[in-house]
C-alpha cells in the first residue's frame, strides 16, 4: 500500500497491527518498510486476510482520518461556507446524520451506511496479490461514498439553516415577551397529548378565552409560523412563572416554551398535576 503522506502510512500500519493482534493471526506479517509504504504478507488464507483485516482497517481509517476533511471541503468549496463556526456546526450535524441520530429526515433515510460503501469499494478494488496506491483508490474508487457524503452535507446544511431560523424565531419571541407586562403572574400547563392552560388557582382557561389574550402584532411580525393554540397566547400572556406537567420532556413544543421562558419554566411529572391542583383548591 503506497500512501501520499507518512502519517497516513503510520496510522494504517498501527491499525493493521492492532487488528492482527486482536484476531491472534500468526500467519500475517505487517511491515512499515518505507516512509509511505505499508506491506501485508500472508502465508495462507490471503482472501480471508483481505476480508477480515485489510478491508475493516482501511474502512475505519478512511472514516476516522479522511471523512471530516472531505465534508469540510464540500462545505467550503461546493456550498461556499467559509466562517469557521458555521463550518464546525454543519460538520457536527453531518456527523450526527451519518450516525443515524436523525432518522426522520427523508434525504438521510435512503443513504447507504458509509461503512458499507467504503467496504464495497475496497472489496471491488483489492485483488490478490495486493499492491496499490491508497491515493489512487481514494480518487478513482470512492464515487458512491462521495455521492453519499455530498447528500449528507446537503441535508446537514438544510438542518443548519432551519436551526438558525428557529433560533432567530426563539430570540424574537423572547424579546417580545420581555417587553410585555405579564397578563397573568403564573400559568400551569398540563401536557396530555394536547396542552391545557390553568391559572394560578388551577382553574382551566378555555380555548376561546386564551384566544382573547393573543396580541395580533405577535403573529403579523413573526417570520415563521407561530402556533395559535399554545405559543401565541402563552407569549402574549407573558407569565412570570410557568409550571409544565408532562411525561414527555423532549416534546418539541415543551422545548420551545423552555427556550423562550428559560428559568421561568419548571417541569413536573404529569402525575403531580392533580396533587398540586388539589392542594391549591384547599388553600
């Protein structure tokens, strides 16, 4: 294996040694004989060595040592993001997408796992006896993998833009809320599939009454759609204190409320709602 850089050769050499030692294979010799050359000698089962040693090690090496660089190259030279922080955030989103952390994104669902793409390219490329340029392999045999990376980067940029829009949206609502005098000091919100509002004495505020609180300027001046059943009345009321009762703290609406009202929000379990309501009624 001929590498363009000595550091790549060293990393591959160490990776191959670790793999051979882990599998306790005594008929393989790994030699870092020149600065940029790593050789693997197998006295038997050569094809087996390719499958269980060389391909897994090279796949891991490419993903760990090359992938970030290629993603950043796409971000900067294909999509023209040059700001360091923006590139860093998009890279983090892309890595999360490839690790399967956002399976609900349609564009990501159809992408073949990159481990499989790299392994398939290596399987088609490596022949016995093995002698090749690693840089040539990366340049000419990684088309499917590079296409998958590009698709992931496109999705990551879309997610990044959505996140930026969301943060601008949240900041706008936060500033709107901070400028208002509270219409109610305290609100209790029960999350039970839907959201139910209660005042400080745990008396339910019905939907038609909630709508009366909505400041129309809030809806007209927002760049993104604002939910008229929960967010619009809540931000318009601008309570000093919000207690939310839920068993789904990762619910998107609850996270949004928390992001807008920050330390003014306290989360309780749904089960505790009736207990606190009963105690309030007795006072």
